[in-house]
C-alpha cells in the first residue's frame, strides 16, 4: 500500500474509534489546542489555566514519566512559555499551512520560539537534575509543546520518528530540513490529505495540516512496533 493510502486509512479508522470515547487521552490535545486558539482572541487570557491545560496534555502524552524533570514541578512552571507563545508575533504559526513553512521569515520565527522554549525548560531541568547534564533538552518536549499550543510541527517522539523513517518520508531528527520533507509530502498528496482533514475536528476547529501528519505517522509507528513485538513472540 502506498504511504499516502496507508496514512489516510490509518487516521480515518483511528479517528472514528477515538470519537466513541468522549474522555479518551487523545482529547487532551484537542482541549489544549482549542483553549490556546481561543486565548489568542481574548484581551486578558488566563495564563494559569492555559498552563494547566498544557501540563495535562503533556502528561497525557508521556512527558511526565518518572524520570522527567517536569514531574518534580507543578503546572505553573509553564506560565512564562504560555505567555511567550501568546505573543502576537507568533499568530502566524497557529494552525499554519505546511507550505508557509517554506518561507524564511516563518522559519526564523519558529526557531526563535524553539530557543525560548529550550532556554526556559533547560534552566529548570538543570536546576532539578544538576547543572552538568551531558545532553541538551529533548526535542520531543519542544515539539510536543509546539504541537499542543500551535499545531505547527509534529511531535517528534519515538513512534512518529519510526513512522516517517519506515515510510522514507523525511529525516528522523527534528530540523527545518525534516519539516520541509513533510511539507513536500503534503504538497504531493494535497488532495487526499485535505479531503481527510475535513473530517477531523477539535471542537469547531479543523485539525491543522501538521496534526494530520503527526497522527498518521505516529499511528504507523505504533502499528509497526506492535507488529514487531508480535513477530518476536
């Protein structure tokens, strides 16, 4: 089966299953994304409430596991980043169309926000685990925050990376080069992907294009892992 057909079929089947559970963990992203959307149109958004939404979404998607530095802090550590993300300069990143990521000024703005996120959380991480850590902040955390609050890039976690690598779509390391590989994939398959996206909603909002890719390749990675474990047994 072609990659595009595999992705569309996988997403469509999963979404129908998710709709049957009004409290499933997949809803955590929808709640977070919708609340950040609404906050961008409010005079005085509630940063405390949005921080709680972000924290729960991150917890739902594995970022509060036992080894995580986030587990040692309360939800209010997210407030400075929530306030940064709500800055009007980042409005163009919210639910962005893939092709817009080809523009240099958009790439620079995305990079600026990534650096702000990294600096904030890496300072907290080093304060919790010690200042002499060998590795930098995980791009998984950075991209999950970007996906939950803006829907502008996929969350580069283990399963998503396995999915894109298994289908030879783009590189597995988060970078502009990798994102542009996804942009090319979306452009080549625009008609089928847009027809699928019109069926996917978070409240009254259509899933952004990058969320469709995020879900699709994540599920492909999950299914690949399940098949591998079955073969081992």
